[in-house]
C-alpha cells in the first residue's frame, strides 16, 4: 500500500467527525481520508475553480512538508510513530480567516510558541529520512524569491518555511485577485466561520502520502502521547 505514494508529509488534520473537517473537505472538494471527491456547497461562487490548487492536498496544516524518502516507507511510518509518543499536545490558538500572499487561509490569531516548537521538533526528527532535494526542486522553491535565511533553511531542511519562518495555516484557496478574495472571504465566513469557534488543539499528527495522480491521502493518524 505505502509503495503507491511518491512523497510523504506530516500534517495537522481535524478529526473526520468534526464540523471543521466536514465543512473544510466539502469546501475543497476532496476527502483525503476516504480518498473520494466531495460535492462543493452552493455558496454562489465557483468553488471548484477557486480551490483547484489546494484541493489535491486535502484540508490540512503543514508540520513537515512533502518529502521524498531516503528509506523504506515502513521505516518512516515507524519513525513518525516513535516521534508522536514523545510529543505533547499543543494549542493551535484561536482560528481566523486571513489572506496570506494572495490566498485565503485559516490561521491562528496569534501563533502559540508551543506550536512553533512542536513543528520544529517534527522537522528535525524526520529530516534523516528525507531524500535530498533535486536541482529542479531547489530551483522551483527559489523561483518565488526567498530571503537569505529562507534559502539557508531550504538547504538545511528541504523547505524554506520551517523553524522561525514557520507560519501555521490551513489553505482554503489558490491565489486570488482582490474581487475573488472578497467573494471567497464572504463565502468562507458563512461556511467555515461557524465551525472555527470550536476549541482547536494539536492532539495528533497525520501521515499523508501523495499518489501518482498528485492527490494526497491520509494514511494514518498518530496521537501525541508525550
């Protein structure tokens, strides 16, 4: 089963039974736990178009970004399991809807330091299992214009937005112009807003795998037991 995935990531994902998960998966149109497409709600906007870019990833917040492995997938699964046993649950803060670099996302109003620290621990612990980035991967990451520190982090950890550059977010759209952002924000306030009032904590981490078609699937959830 694991061999069908070409990259692996460790994400935050709401529990499947939660209102946030149900609202978010229908918003994006993809349920990574069932591996099935989901009908978009009728909110008066073209959600299929606005969510095309993030749909394949599913509803998630990145903790360890997608990586190719330098080991067997089963070894990586065991490493995530061991890591989860050492990590304590972390507060995710109060969720808000916000435009970030042209895309709409759910973010903490103030990112808790415990969340930043937990994400850093995950990146450090799993880096030995990561295959080096290819020249093409490096060029693609650098094409967006990185700071010197972000480029250093890219070379050290395979991703520029880790450690002190980490900003937790749950992506809801691709890049939008101002009128599209206004429409998407109003729709998200109506559809996602009511479920953001739940108490959100990082109580588990989820292993996701990227299939050949580019879609990500939730492979396994690991409770944090530290």
